[in-house]
């Protein structure tokens, strides 16, 4: 019996990508199928980086297709391409940046900056070009977390070159001032400074720019959400009720400015004793899933309360680079793939493909 392309397509319809929750065919991942006397060749192209998962997907597809009657050989190639996605109405995308992902929390103390830097590093580890903007003027954390203490250079006297750490392009007000200098600025000055940090930095062909937003949902956060071209947002919370209350405020803020929310990350979800291995839900249980279900959002994953995460960031080597093969790094990479996968399912930005129309008098 000779296998047909239609049979191969039926198999691919049953393979669901866990990072987008869509099957490979309807998700337009399948770019080419060749059937030649029982030899099958399949080309898949994901819309997000997946270096650590691509071979697993290829093996799954290969095994499923090989089970068809009449198949002699199966070759599966998996690649990816990150494209630009739409931003808020009336906001112009930033040159050199395909997508901006805002990481927010309704309150401080939930580990948002730690999640931001590890998310950025995880996306980079998966094969993307990534940058991070530390948008917390009053309490910049990224210089310490990334182990960077130098000042950015300017080649033209007008713009700044981002600093690089662990293959991340980074910018922070913390690079421009002494670590212990307090920023005694009012709201409008903060907003202006952040816009300058964002737009005066020469970002170099980034697939993703992670924006570590300041905590809260006040005037500064709202103004940034209205002026900064954001493709999607991630909300970080802990399981406790007070954190969930503030996470709901963050959701309402993004809803107000029409920024799609890619999902919810629950930080400090579970504590595992380093001595005996006992597991305990110190801050409660299931809060991230609860808010995700309440607002029909995606639950991107939970990160444990682990001493190593704190130690690694304090030492300037976040966990994703300090222990890249460890369980915590694998969790961050899974969250990163799911975040990027959800963004890949959003509406694409085709504005760069349209030609400029110039009217001239003849």
C-alpha cells in the first residue's frame, strides 16, 4: 500500500504543539511535505525559538508518521523563524526590535525582576536574539543580576550602545548612576527617562526585548503601556491572595491599553527543603492557575521558592546560566518557549512589507 500526503497530513493534525496549543497543520507549522515511494520528508518551521525542544518534536512526528502503512523512511527537519507582531494602536514599533514583551506585577516583592532576567536568558538559550530593558528607575536590579557595572558607550554622541552580558543586550538607568544613588524624581521625569533609555539605545536586531516594568499600576506604568510598543505582556504573581489581588489590577491595566496578555507566571509556587526535600506551599497553592482561569489566560508555569535562585542573581549569574542543565533552568526554558509560542499565535505585523507611497507632482 502506498502512503499519501493526505495520510501524512492527518497524522500532523493530531500532533499538538504544547507551546501554542494548536496542531501542527492548523498552526501553519508545516511548510513542506514530500512523499516519494514510501520516503517521507517533512519540513516544520515554528514561530518561536525551540533549540532544546526541536529534536523532541522531530522524534514525535517521525514516530507517528512511521507508523503509517507503506512508509519506508521518514526525515523531519524542525526550524524556527521569529517575526514581528502587532503593537498597540497609535504606537510605532521600535527600530531594531521585532517584539517587546512587558513583564509586570501589580506589586513589588513577587520576584518579577528575577523572572524577567531568567526569561530573557531562557529565550536566548533557545536560540533567539534577546535584550532586556530595566524600566525600574527607582530600584534598578538588572545591573547586579547580570553582573554588569560598566557604563554604556556612545558612538555618535546621541545614542547609546547596549551593554552585553551572557549574550543579552541590556540597558538600565543603573548603568548610568552609582549603585547607591537614590533617584528622587517625579513621575513625568521617570517616564521621559524611560522613553530615552528605550529609544536612544541602539538595539541590534532583537527578536525579543524583555521590559522589566516597575511594580505597581500607577501613572508611570500606565503611561509606559500607552507609549511603548508592546506586543504582549506577562504577569508575575505569587500564590498568596494579596499578590493575586494586585495581579488582577495589572491585568486590568493591560486590558485598558489593549495589550494582549500572553499568560501568568506563578513565582515562589512551592518550597522544597534543601536538607530533607520536604515540599511546602508557603504562600498558598494554585493562585496563578486561579487567576489564569478567572480571566481566561494561559498559565505559563510555576517557579519554586529556591535558595539557589536568590544566590545566583545576587552573584550576577542568573540560574539559567549558572546551572543551565538543572531543573529550575529547564522550567524557565519551558516558560520561555510557552511565552514565545503564545506570542507567535498573535496577529503578525506586516507594516514593514508594505512599500512607502510617495505622491509627486509630475
